[in-house]
C-alpha cells in the first residue's frame, strides 16, 4: 500500500507541536522534557472543553494541527482513532462512583467513557459526517491504527486522519497499566499525489527479529516504550531525518507492519 | 462526495450467535419463530434497577482455565461460549488449513470489554492505600483492556493475521465487517473472523439509567408508548471469505457496508438522521443495489423515543414505505457493542430461512412512523436485507446482506 503523509500533529513532553518535535527528532535541538501545557483544543466549545477529558483535548489538539498542515477540509476526511486503553481517567471516576452505596454516575461521564469519545467530539467540533473508527490493539494500537488508516486510503481512495493517543493512567489503575507520560500524534494520510508530500509504502510481514529496533536517544526510547501511542516516534524520527528509511512496528506478536519511507523534506 | 465503488461480495461461510434467547443459531431462530423474548426482570449481580435485561445464562457457572486462565472474565466467557456453537471452531480451523494462520484477520467489536473486572477490583481495593487486589493487576491486559477480546479470539483460534478491536459504542461489531472487507480487498488477508461480544456490567446498567434511557419494562421498539431500551448481552461471529472461492448459490454474503458519523451530539441522534442516511446510501452503493431491491430492514430500533423516530425518518427518506422493517431488540435487548453482529447474524438467518420477524413487544405502531413496521412474523423468500446500527458519538453503520445468485 502506498500513501502520502499530508500533515503531522504531535503533543508530548518536550515535543509540543511538530515544528519542535521535528527539530528534536532530527537532532537540531536538544530534547528537553517538561510539563506539557494544557492543550488549547480551540475547536471545542468552551463548555465542552471544560468538561472534556485529557484524551479528548490532546487528541483534538494534534488532529487540528495535522489537518491544518494538510490544508484539507476536516469535513471531507474520514478518521481513525487508535488508543490502547481509551478513557482510563473516566473509568477511574466511574468505578469509584460505582463503589458508593447509591451508584449514581453522571450521564456526561458515562457517555464520555466510550472508546470513541475523542472521535465523537472531533466529528461534533468539525460538523463532519465521514466514517470514523476507534480501535485498540494494546501496545500495538498505533500500528493497528496505521494499518486501518492506510487500508481506507488505498481501498477507498480517500484522505484519512489517523490520531493515536494514550494519556497518563491515574492511580490506582496505573498499578495494572502504568503509563507515566501522555502522548498524542496525528497523521493525515492521502492517496499518493504529485506534490512533494512524503510517500511511504506499508506492508505486513511475518514477525522476525531485526526490523523493530528502538530509538538511539535513550530518553526518547524510554518514552517510546512507556506509551503505546509513542511507538509512532520511530516513524516520526524517520520523517524528521528526511526519510529514505525503513521502520517496523510489531503487530500482535505474529506480524510486523513495515513502513518504507521515501526520501522527503518535511 | 462521489458514491463509493462497488465491493466484492464476501461470503459468510460460517456464523454463530449466543444471546439471551439461547446458544447457537438454532435456538435463536426458534425464539424468533415462536416470538419468545429473552428479556427478564433484572437479576444481574445485586443491581436493584427496575428494568429488564437479556442475560445469557450459565456464564457464572464456569471459568476459563489452563492457557486461557488470564483471560477469565464475563466478557471472554461469553466470547468462548460463542466460539463453541454451530461448528464455528471447525470452520475457522478449516479456513486456517486453506489460507494459513497469517492470512486470516481477527476483527472484533465490543463497547465495554471486561470492565466488570475493574468494577469488582475497585470494590476490593485497599481503602487506605487505594491498592488494587493482587488477582487483578496482572489481568487488566487480558480482561478489561479493549484489545482483550481480539487477543482472546485469535488465541482460541490460533490465528496470526492482523487483529484489532473496534470500539465505537453500539456500532462496533457492524463496523468490523467494513474493516475486514477492506483488509481483504487490500490483499492483507484472504479471510477474516469478525464478530462482537459485549456483556452486562454496572457501568452500562447504571450509565443508561443515568441517561434515563432504560425502560422499566421489556423494550417496545416502534411502539407509540415506547419508553426506553433494555440492555442485553451477546457473542457472535462470522467467517468472511471471497465469494468466488466458497460461495454457492443461495449462500448469504456481505454485499455492502456504509459508515458515517452524525457530527451532532455524543448521545442524541441527528434530528433528521443525516448521518444514518449517508451510511445506508453508501451501503447500497457498495452493494450495487437500488433502494427498491431491499425487501427487509433490520432496524437499530432501540425503543428509545429519539432513536426509533429519527431512524424512521432516515429509512423512509430512502426506501419509502415499501420494504418490511422490524427491530429484534425485543428478543435480545440492546447488546451494545455486540448489536452489530447480533443483528447481522439474525439478518443472515432471515435471508436463509425466508423469515421477516415482526417487532416483538410492539403493540401499536407509533402513528408518526412512516416506514412499514412489521408487527407479526412474515415468511417468504428474501434476497436482500439491510441491517442498521447507530450509536453513541453519532457513529453509524449499515450493512447490506444478500443471497448469492
């Protein structure tokens, strides 16, 4: 499958926005992790923004950045949202409430607990009516999302917005699923075009060793391993370095998603 | 937007279903024919809500052991029970022989996965330290995490192709057909096991109660006095293969799918059903069928005031009052993330048997609904059916199923 990257959005500690992220990943500026400012997520109406979860705001922020760079109208772009655990912060609040004698839970909190909450809010904020999928593949959720998005691009010949995110898991759920730093990334993928967008070839291989190496920078490698969405750093680093590289993503132990990124300026 | 291109039909070369009506397609079909509901007053755990549920019996009486022990939870027990019915394991094993384990995808849908385990673990957490019980911590991955169901099914079937869990609330296990069809069309696999499993839990019971969407009585889809939904649980699967390889005349196949969003509200449908219309139209375009070709529509028909009314507007605007329409939620309850596979398998049964089930519990059809809502069962050959699923986040999916010529 051959697809172009039409735009990138990024939000993580020390990687606030793709302009900064690209320079850090290209080694032009040092990686300086620090507190991530609460995303502006400007598309959300103020009352929704106030009530929204971190997942929603982070996903909105990177989606908006990527779509903005692509120049596409978000109403014309189907979406794929990938997250390992989804709304873990909402689950925590719901499960706490369900331990209390009256088991009263907020209706808003309940409808925000679905795995497609961020996808739903993106559709509402952009008034989009295109297809929207939300999926999980545990630690391989980014790769599964990339597979689904690339498949939609190739089979349906449409641009697709892929958003992958996992946020810090709160106590006590973190005892069962520790994720210590938030990470969100968005890619607009399009059918290959004549312009200068980076082109990548995506295919599946049976799992074997040697193609799923990590990152050279030990601090960034720690981030990549901490958060399933941060597995995307391999592809982002290849793009920041100007392409001409092949990266592999593990897919449910038995397969690898291989991405050959052509030489590019991004 | 241009209409989507026609798709290659995909044969449902095996399919199965477990609902409150019984285990396997035989008991489900019998319940449809005898108009026997699976809904009963809520007796799930210690839940004291006044509502009816479609509970699958026996899930409390066994556990998953040996290599499946880590997966043990209500949702995966239901998933396991589903795999045991209608020779599905054998069909999957034969497909594995034909194509190889790496060439069969597993695409499953669920809305709440095994969240019931986390609900239980929170009750047992240490009040002073918030520490979760030891039994729970290593098992989150295999029970509550959204991918648990996909991991479980591919483990049980020994499949090694691409796997993922789609979780878009109620539309989850309708959308699995679309994702699997694309994976097959892109050449990434030769066949796919698709399905959905969703099980009762406190989150959905108290959540829908908080939204004031639960009926106190067994749900009455399309009835003028309908006052909300009944929750159910179900497990269903279908094995999808390219029609030209396995499909004989009269075999049921997936002919089209359509996906859309409302872009309107998280828990209320678009007032004119604009997203639903788009999903239905796209499913017809992929099936290369016209609205006039459709003889039966399995409605989403949840029995909430809003859903049935908006769905009717969407259906009527495309089909007029010609095709027979019914909701089967009065049998199964709303099985949420499993609703897509539940109603796809029921629609396949209807096609295979020439049955159009009349909407159970609908005493008087709401006079504001313009579509032709069936109240009584009808028999007669059906060639093409549409199944609608609409969900939270305004996420819509329609499937066209039909018999191969």
